[in-house]
């Protein structure tokens, strides 16, 4: 819907409400209707979910949609535990394979990996009635469904199509909706998502993706020929194609070379240019020099910073960038229809970067939705599994060539790729192969639920009790094969007297989802007691349980839980700090975030006083390790840099 023209707009003061709504839509497009208007009920659900009880009123609605959204943004009480025995060369790589229910895993990753993922590829269940293993029971009987869904009211049908698809589709929609809502938070501004699907849910998938990512961020639907035609098929039509649906995180930063749009303007006649985001996902406290109100030198209009997303330039460097024409204000080019300042990128800058990185100013040509024959079919994926694992261990995995094709479109050799329906681990396999071919340093995070294999299956008979076992073993064998090939190609590097050289990137760490190390998350209030009584019960519960925690916890597991819930990635490192004499204190960093952390059962006053003079570094410790005086002193010395967990 086109925005209505306001004839008074040019003579009125700046419309701050309009700008704030546009910023909100950019951050949370799911709070807006298909016409682009703010849905007040959806906003209320963010602030006070229980205050909105009416059924959904979107044009596309299904039973459980509101609950699925609440579930998506409900914090996780779980944690991730490193499984060294099933990892492969864990010190050589930042790749991760996580065994666990993927919604909980995505929640745990959402803080640490927010806006760090270049590409998500998933191949979810297609909702055929045979492959649904996530969340709710997929095969409810009709009576239970009618009662639970509230489809009838006093014997009158109040929803359309009640006797057919709804009973099956709503569970699938709830599963995908909650996971895609969280997945969007992981994508970088130039990130993209590709989703494999067949005819069963293609139209529904498009609708929920339009809502979550925005219809304007739709890239394309790519048809993939999965097999040659069959003869014994319904209606005499062989369904030989599946689909890969693509969406971008942002309109102007779609991440694919084909999405870039350049503009011509009289003030820069010799070079076309495009827009890029001028904000950065960093808080004002972390980057205070970028927390300033940006003023347009021409109009004197002021554009305030977002406390949670400051400018990408500092107040000191703003003038330098502006003089070079790198900053575009909304009034500079009315046809752009932007509401906040943006960053200008010249075409010659893009070409120079491409030349340096790829050896060509135009490394990727325009891409067609028609996929080349080289991406392979189902039989190619089956053949790869058979050759690696020695049997038909997994049915119909995607061929690695298909995944490599889409990852190659990213124009990024160091991309982080996530697949949270990992299956046999094709995405990891594809990234290893692609890095081997072009020298890239791409990394992956694979998530697979520990779904049991059928006892009659060849996988079970070969010792693969869970699908996640196949995910891990496949990628182990890929790594071993690449290393073996290198040994064969360069035998001089491998002698009996010489230790084999390291292979950076050839390996992965395995993590498992399990319940939190902190027992307080298991407390359930007594509905028969008052709030005051329940609070006292909670305090006693915490005291009793956490007295057990300090004597029985696994230090490594506890460190991982504390750090990931403080925004650290799973590739953190720990180094003991020798200057602390009374406590064992470690310096933790993941390359971006850093902190000191101590898990001793008691913090000595000498350690506390250390921070009186050294108050620039963050410090994390167990709350139980402090008395009132020590806690007050640490809070006084460190302020927000102190965290008692």
C-alpha cells in the first residue's frame, strides 16, 4: 500500500512519530500488518502478553500462532555442554555441531550470535504426515483438536476449512513460525536465509516469511529438480521439483550480488552509488563516542541516536565522512524515501573490494532462479552418503553441490552459515568442500535434534542410534578424507619423524543441550499460597539448592552457561590470571567480548580490593560467593561491569 501524501509535510517540523515507527518496523516487522500499519495487539503482547486474550485477527491465521510467538521469545532455562569425546580437532576450528531441540538452541545462541550469521540454510520437515518430530503431537484426533482449538462454539463453526488442513497445518506452522522469528535475530544486516520445501507447505511458508522478514525482502523461489520423472503417480503428473525459498534480512543489504541497486545523481556524475546502513548493533554504553545526535549540516535537522544501536561513525569522524560524500541525509534525495541518515557506498569502492578479494571487479554474474544441472538431484545426495558411510544410512539428503551453489552466491569467503535442521550434516560437508576448492574460511553451526532412528533401519543396525550421530560421523569422515587427500598430494609434509601439520578449519566442536546448572530455574510456585509466601519459598529453595551447586558443579559446564548467557560465543578461551593470589580468576574472551570470571565458593577481600584500582575490566562471580559488604564494594568499584550470577 502506498503511503498517503501529506501536503503539509514540507512545512511542518520533523515527524518524529513516523521515524520511530519506521525504526520499529525495521527492528520488528512482525509487529506490523500486511499493509504496514502497527498492530497494537501484537505490541501489547510484547509488553504484557497475558493482557491480550482475543484470537488472532491477521488475514493469515491459525490456531496457536500467538502462543508460538510467545514461546519464541520466552527465555530458555537450558544450557549447552561441550562434548569433547565426539568432537573432531576442536582446537583447529570454530565450527559447531549442537545436539538438541533446535528452538531451545536458537534461543541460547540468539544473544551470542545475534547479527553474526551471513546465511541460514534449512531443510525442515515437509509436513507429509511422516516426518514431523518437533514440538506437539502431530496426529491429534479430531475431537481433541476441536476442543483445544476452539473451532466450534456452541456447535457453530467459527473458522474456515475446519475439517481438513487446519488440524495438520497448524502444528507445522507453529513449529516454523517460532523458529524463524528467532532465526531472523541471528542474521547480519546483509544476511540471507534459504529454505528447502516441497508443494505441501510452500504457500504457507511464503506467508509466514513475508510476515517475519517482510514481503519486500523476498528474493526468489528457486525450483530444484530432485529426480527424473516417475510413471506410477497420481493424476499422471510426476512431482519432480522441490523449492528453495530465499529471503534477505534487509532490503538494501540483501547480501547477494544480484540485489545491489546503484543510483545516479548530479552531485556525483562520475560514479554510481548505493545505500548501506549507518547504524551499528552496539549499545551507547559500549560505544559512547558514537552515541550522539547527528545533525544535517544543510537543514539543521537533528537525528537522535538509538541507545541500543548507535551510529557506525563517531562524533569526531562524522565531518570527515560527510565531506567525502559518504553520509546521506533524508532530505538530500527525496526519491529515496529514507527516514534516518544512511551510508553511501560508491560503485568503484565495491569493484575495488571485489578485485582485491576475488581477482575480478565483477566476480559474480546475475543469478537466475533456474538452477544449473551441476547442483545434482536426490540420487547424488544418496551416493555421497553411501560412499562416506558405507550404506543407505540416511534417506534423500540434499546433494552438497546444491548447498555449495547457494553459499557461493553470498560473495563472502568467511561467512558463518547456520543450519538448524541439520539432518545428515550436508551443510557442513558442503562448507568443507567449498573451502577446500577456493581457500575460504567459512564456518558453520549445525543443530540436530537427537531423534531416534528406527530399529529396523540400516542406520540403527550400523550403530547410529540417533540422527545426530549421523550428523557428527558424516562430518568426521569428511574431515578425515580431506586430510587424507592432503597427505597423498603432499607426502613430504608427513614423515614418520615429523608431526603432521595442523589443518585450520578442519574440525568441529560438539555441544549438547541439557538443563541449566542453576537449580532455581526448576522452582514452581504453589498456587494455593500467596505471592509473599511463594517468594519466601523461592528464597529457601535457592539457598538449599545452590548450597549443593557449589559443592557438586562441573566448573567447565558452569563457565560455558554463564558466558553464553552473557553474550559470549561458544569459541571462547580461558586464561588464568596470576596476579590474583587468593582466588582462581580467569580471563575469558571470544575475540569480541571479554571479562574476568571466578567460580570460587568464596571471594576473598583481597580480590575485591583489586578492583578498586583496576576497574576497567568486567568481572563475573557466583552470587553465593559474596557477603553483603563484598557485593556492595564490587558494585561500587565496577558499576555495570560487575555481574553476580
